[in-house]
C-alpha cells in the first residue's frame, strides 16, 4: 500500500554563522516589507514581492477555504478581496534560523513565520529565490499561510487540559468514565465521523484536543481492521518518516516500512490512548440534514442489532479515499465455478496453493495480491488491460518524499508538513516532470525487464509519473516491493492488452480468443468515485450538492477533501497517512469554527470543485 507526500524540497541544516545572519536579514526584510504593505493596504506592492510565477497558498487564514494564487495580479486581487475581512497582520519571522534549501534544482532561502488574523494565530512558510531583475533582491517562489490555532480556543501542545480532566485520583475509575462517555447516552455528539481508519482517528484526536464531543462509528470488529484484514504480506510502500499520526508518533524502534498488522494494532492503541469514542461493528444506515435546525438526523445499527438515532451538527465521511468497490460486468460470471473476490476484501482465508488465479488489474492492489498469492503457492496470472506507471522502491520512489527523509530527527514533523504543504499542487506537477524522468533512469533495468515480457508501461498522462496519478485518481501506478521482479522472472504470468469475453465453469475466455483454466478470479479493478459513496449513504441530492471528490479541480486544489462542501455540515476526510495527519488539523479547525459561529455569513458558500 502506498503512502506518500508532496514533499520535494531538500533543506540544508546550517550551523549559525555569518551566512545564517545574512539569510535572516534577507528573510526579515522580505517579511517586514510584506507586513508593511498589508498594513498600508497596498496589495499590489505586497504582490510585487513574488516572482513572476510565484505562488501564494492560503489554508483557512484569509478565507475559510484552501486557495492557491499564482502571479502578482492574482495575488494582489486575492489580497484586496480578503484582507479587510480577515485582518491579517503582524507578520514576523520565527526565532529559528532561515535555511538554505533547494526546490526542483533551484536554490532557495526558506523560513518559518507567524502572523495574526481577527480570529486566529497563523503560521506559515516562505521560500525565496534571487530576483534576476534586481541584484541582491529576493522574490517569493512560494508562500504558505495557514491557521495555526483559533484565538478563543488555543492549542494545548502538552494536552494539559485533558491530563487534568482525566487524571483525577480517587474520584472514579478511568475505564468506567471512558465507557460512559463513549455511549452518548444522555446527549448527542456534535460531530459524527463515519470510519475509524487513519482519517477518522486523526480527525477524532484533533477534535478531542479542541474539546468537541465526537463519536466515530466503524463497521469493522476492531479499530485497525481496515489494515489488519488486507492481504497477508502487505507493508506500507514508503518510509515511516512520512507516516506518523498526530500527537503520538510511531516508536523509534519500528521498521522503515511498517507491516500492516503492526500499523493496525497501533491504530487500536492510538484510539485508546487518545481517548477516542469509537463504536465498532456499527453500520451507518443513512442520514438527512435539517437546514433550519442545522443538524443531521442519522441512524446507525450497533453490534447488538439495536438502532440508534443521533443528531450531530457535523458529519464527516472518512471511509477512505477509494469509495465503493467497482466490479466489471462479465458475461457468465454468475455461472463461474470458481471463487470471485474483490481486492477490497482479505484473501488470507482463501486456500490458494496449487490453484490457478487470474488477477484482473495491474495497479498497486493487483501487484500486491499477485505477489502474496504467488508466495502462498498459487499459479498467478495478471490481466493488464491498460498501461501502468511502475517505480522502484529505492532509490526512485523515495525522491518524492526527500523532504521528510532530510528532516527526520531534525525538526518536528509538523514543521516538515508545512514545508511540504507550501508547494501547491500545480508546482508539484511541474516538479514531477523532471523528477519522474530521474526515477525512470534509476529504474532503467527494472523497466526494460518489464518491457521484455510485454508489460505495458507509462509515465502518467502528462509525463509526470506516479505521484500525479495518486493525486488525480489514486490509481494506475505501483511502487515495486517485489511483484515486478516476479513478473520479469515470469513467476507471475502476464496477459496484456485484452479483456475478458466471458467466463464459464472454471475457464476464462479472453477477447483475443485465448482461454485460461481458472479456479479464482481476483477483481483488482478499483473503486467507484467517492461521490458514489456519498450517494449510497446520503442519497442523490446530497451527492450532487457535494459534487466530485478527490482529484485536482480547476482551482488547483483537491476537490471537496478536508474542507467545507456545498452540503452544510458535511466533510470528507481521507487519503494517505501523511495527508490525514496534516489536513485533519484543517478540518478540525473548520468544524470548531463552525460550531462556535466563527464562520460568518459573508464567508460565503464554498464553490463547487468540479
């Protein structure tokens, strides 16, 4: 399973010297000039501090949205339309020294800064490059502003309030208190989160820190089963340095690539440690929204079969970024004499030794399952219907999260997240063109081997590699943890460029006329769009109001992920562990602001991200 980040930059960790003093002076002058321009309401002057192609990405601080602007004109217009209402001011560098860095081969000067708005304290990150038109001048390459905390509800980095409220000795029993709180017997939760995967747990922990009564419901028997019940040999496909959860990092003794059962058990421990209210073995039956009361009415079925009606004001769908399994229509499938399973379910309980298995699909799940079944003694054939982007695990794939590798043990991961989030998705796209070419050079031997056996390869729709595929569709790529080598060695057989004409008894007939004896069909055929999951759970009206989910919209941001949607009181959370750690903070602050009526009517209705 792939977990990655948008981080591309590599900072240089300089010791204090005359160069660091000079860097501080440069960054200080830039941020003071920017602050003065805003104070004078001279938005065009502020915008001229950016390079011709410079980016400003704002996360909730100037508006209650995530927005990216590029170029002086766009940035000036955005400042003019938002500055008076948000009251952003008092921009100042943090105490830590500005750094030398590099982004896509460009030398940068990088610094963290703070600022304030009418309702929040903000934090940001700045990358400067030399101004080619002015010797000694510097322009912003990218500039990130984010809400760090709401002024009326400051963050508590040591969780002091929770320690005091849960650490009373000789008063009552902790377990009794936790069980009573989780039942919500006498009140409704303010927030209902559907799904106890990494998105639901991270958001639940953030909301608990903001003192928001939150209930998480999940259909699985245990927290972590969304990983625990995956294929037996599964590990994360990127390094531990990118994947920590909020507040409670993984132990330093853990392996670089985390096995799925280790992760699953940690998630169960995380829910207990963060004192999250979770109802396992609970099915979501449906919900409707009352715009007048500004509350949902939702029905869930608990493990004992009882039906509970809840009336939260906010609902978060955190069922993962994949949605409802997609199974292609195949003639004769109802008469197939073997087993048919989708890749979304566990295959651990299936007897596969000596059996002929056809894995339909050639993405990440298809490769992982094919490898797992081969290792368990199956005769595996992969049916590849369209081309795939394949990247070697090391050194190629680690280039995509070099910023996390470089900063592991150097700075808190929250700071690395800011450095990564400062790179807008459009700039990520530009950077991944040459980066993916470097990956292909790293993987020349592997890719030539795959071509030699007929495997169909691509490098993405615009030659930007696997990471843009992840952002656009979460499909069509594989980070090689061994399956590609088995394909090259012909230990996993390959059938390419054709479809299935029909199946009968225990045989598959392909569109080229070939036939294959088959005991088991594994449909690694992906998932329907997340909007269809909304439709299934909440109905077509809500689904159409929310619109498409995931993928990059025309505004350059992810569509309807982590932010307010056009359906009041409804959010979608999901994605990689890296994404869930960072954006859970965003969603939690939005929800807290909504509950406290800090989001004023003039904030407007979120635009549709089609």
